[in-house]
C-alpha cells in the first residue's frame, strides 16, 4: 500500500512538472502571438496612412492636371507661335509628369486595398 501511495505521489509530481512546462510554452507562444499581432497592426496602420496620403496627393494632382489642361487648351486655341509654343510644350510636360505621379500613387492605393481584403 505504501509503495502504491509512493508511486501515485511520484506520478502526480511528474504530471505537475510536465504540465507546467506546457503552460510555460503556451504562455510564451501567446506572448509572441500578441507581439506579432501588434506589429501587424502597426504595419497596417502605416500602410493605411500612406494610402490616405496617396489619395490626397492623387486628388491634388488631378485638380492641377485639370487646370493645366484648361490652360493648354486655351493656349492651343489661340494659335500663337514662338514662345507660346515653348509654354505649350511645358504644359504638355507637366501633364506627363502629373500622369506618372497619379499612376504611382494609385499603385500605393491599390496595394493597400488588396491588403485590406
């Protein structure tokens, strides 16, 4: 009977130690998971801020593009040559640059939208 009681106590002690190892491992995994989730949220927030800024930049660029297009159209309609032609070429160059900027910013927005899904 004493041997059975002694074996039972040893088994209980072993189970307690064995269980506490798993509890420590589980606590470590949960801690790492929480840290990873916080990091993921921080990255998401940064991407969201970039996308919002990009959208604001796109809106401003489109507004400027419309203004430049209107000035270009008015200058083209006047049929003046010489230095006006240089100004017209400058308007066209600005429009190309704005188009490139808009495309680049729209890629940032699309990347965030894909991340959000």
